C-alpha cells in the first residue's frame, strides 16, 4: 500500500510525469534515475489499486531522456460485461 501512495506523491512532486497519448492511455516519464522495471511494477500496482480505467491497456514508463522504457500491462477489474446493453453505468 505504501508503494501506491509513493507513486502518487512522486507524480505530484514532479519526479514522475504522467502524460496521455492520442487514445487517452497514460504513460510515464521518470525524472530521476530509477530502476524502470521496478518502477513499472509500482505504477501498475498503483493504477490497479486506484481502478480508475475500465479497460485493459499496455503502456510504458520511460527514463527522462526517453531512450529506455519498461512495459506496464494494466488489467482492469471493472465488470464490463453488459455495458453495451446498458446494464451498467
């Protein structure tokens, strides 16, 4: 749980920048020298805990020069069955 709050604090402090692509998918840029693989796991955990996005997606966390990245595979836990039929809002 502490990691999730740590990511939130790092985003708010500007150590990690959250951006969005043309489809609205977030991606991240680390402004500090971090282990990108470990940071990707922390961001994934944070995103899944917040559970704000209703669909699965893949994204990345990049180093500050955007020359290296680590993959993040977000898996939503939203019950999306029935949305098209108007069963859920």
